[in-house]
């Protein structure tokens, strides 16, 4: 019995626990449900608050945008109103102006009508007067006019002739005085010294012992030097110097540079002589280019082709009647510039024409034709302005004076060449004879080069050994002598020396 009672009590207790747990679960569930509803209500409240905030912000932005739009509209309306006011005022002004113009036009029409009426009355009066005069004089108006002109012309003819002659004499005197004033001023403003070119150049020596090295064994060094340079080397008793003689200044310059370099080097022998002569030629070409550039810069003549400046620089070693051609051209350029300024001519054209007027002399030994024609071809080749070509080509009268600048260049040439001591005619003739002497020898086939030496009393002709034999060399010497006798006039006799030298060159590797 007690066991059953215990079981029953246990079952009752279990049932009571289960019921209590169920009731507790229901209570907990109801509590959780109330919490979720509270959260939902809070979320809903927050959403409503955010929505209200957004609506407030949107309303505020809309109000601001509306106010701004209204402000812009008001400003635009004000601008439009101002523009309309200006247009209205302009229209009123134009209307008033048109009224004034109409009044002025009407006034002009009235005045034109009055002038036309007055002119008609004047013409009628003149016709009546002419008719009356013709009736009284017994002549027509045309006859009366012709008779009056003849009378006036006859009475004034003598006075007019006298006045014209007086004006011509006064004009001639004034022009003559003005021309003399311009030329005198130009000559006085340019007062440069005049020096003649020499036929020889002296080379100083550190000691007289070096003369033996220059001559070499059996004279081989001096012969090799004369062959390479085309000059005559004079070794005499003059202490501390030897003399280089040649009519060609370029050869003298090359020889002087080469000899000074050889003396400084100390190794004077045929191989070194040829090497240093070639270097001297390169250095001389550099000097020629620098002289041309310096002359153009000094004269203010710019934008010339560098090759043209190199040709111009060759005139530094060219003489005309003993006058250095480049110095003569520079002097002419200054004179031409001064005269052009006085006469109101183109100064740049006159100066360029004067500087380049003798450029043909730089190549007249190499190109056929007069130096004027050669110069024209050179300038045209380098696209020099046609005005400059016209200015330079007429300085010897070979071409007409087409421009004022051409007359100025010719005048400057005459002033520069006509100055006392500027030129020596005998020197020019002497140099021309030496050039002709060399040209005769160079005209023979197989001649490599020729040099006139001993003041024209000897000519050395070097022939190509592969083309000329020994027998032909002897015959050539005779032919050259005969041609010299036929074509040249000279005092005394000229020695023709034809040299044929064979060389064999190999290299050991």
C-alpha cells in the first residue's frame, strides 16, 4: 500500500511539475510577445520620425530652390527691362536722327536747286557777255580766247625763257655742290691707310744653323719644299731669316705656315714637308673663311651663304694693281653706305653690292670670263637678291646703270681705286705676265702643276710620270718655250724647266 501511494504521489508530483512548466512556458511566451511588439512599435516610431525629418528637409530645400529661382527670375526680368529701356531710347534717338537727316536732306535739295538756278543765270550772263564782246570785237568766242592766249604767251615768252635758264644754272650749281659735298664727306669719313702688297715674305729663324736643315743634303729638302708649295725659297747671308718669293699670295701664305711648322717641329725631310704643306693648306682655307666672315661682319652685310663668304675670303690673298682686293672691297662698302645714306638710297643693297663687286676675281684664274660676269654667276648661284646683282654688275660699265645703287657702287669703286698710292699699274702688269706664263704651261696635257719663279725668268713644270715619258718631257719643254715666245712679251729670257719624277710606294704590314 505504501508503494502504491508513493507511486501515486510521484505521478501527481510529475503531473503537477508538467503543468507548472507548461504554465510557466505560456507565461514566458506571452512576455516575449509583448517585448517584440514593443520593439516593433519603437521601430515604427523611429521610422515615422525619420520620414518626418526627410519631409522637413525636402520642404526646406524646396523653399530654398523656389526662392533662388524667384531671385533669378527677378534679376532676369530686371535685365530684360533695362535692355528694353535701352532699345526704346535707341529707337527714339534713331527716330530723332532720321528726322534731322530728313531735314538736312531737304535743306541740301533746296540749296542745290538754288545753286543750279544761280549757275544757269551765270552761264546766261557769260554767254550774253561773250556775245556782246564778240559783236564788238568782230570775233567769235573761240577766236577771242585763242588771240588772248597768243598775246599772253608772246608777252611772257622771253621772261619764261630767262627764268628757266636761270633756274637750270642754279640747279646745276646746287647739284654740283651737293655731289661734291657728299663725295668729300664720304672720303673724309673713311681715312684708311694704303699699303702695297709685297712679292716676298720673310720667315724668321731661331738660329742660322737651321738654314742647313732647310736646304738638306744636296738641296733635296729645299727642292721638295719648292715643289710642294710652288714658291722660291731664297737662303742668303741675311742673319736670322730666309725669304719666300712668289707672285701668288696664297702660295706664300701656305709656304710660310708650312715652313714655320717645320722649323718648330725640327724634322725637316721630304716626307714631313709634304705632310706639313697639306696641313698649311687646310689652315689657310680656315683663314680664308674667317677673313670672309670678318669682312661681312665689319661691313654689316648679313645673311650671306657660308660658301659665298669663303669665296669672298679668298680676296684677302688677291691684289689688283697692288691693292688688296678684300681691303678695297671693305673700303668701298663703307663709302657706298655713306653715299647711299646721303642720297636716300637703299643702304643695305649698296653695301652688299660694293662688298661683292669684285668677288669674281677670286675665281678668275679657274673660270673663263671677266670677273664681272663670273661674279654675276656666283651671286645668282647663291640666290643673292637681284637688286644686289644689278648694283655690282655695272661698276665697270659692262652693264647699264639700272638702279641708283649701281651708280653708287661705281662711284665708290672710283674713289677707293683713285686715292693716291692705292694702286700701281706696273705691279698688276707684272702679276698678269706671271699668271699667263703659268697658264701656258698648264694648257699642255699631262702637266700636273706649274710655278713661275725667279720674277718670271724661270717656269718649273711638273708632269705626271705615267702619262709623259722622258723623251716627251724634253719635247714639251721645247713646245712650251716656243709658245711663250709667240704669246708673251718679256725682257731677257725665260728658263723652262720640265720635271718628271717617278715614285714607287708600298706598305709593309
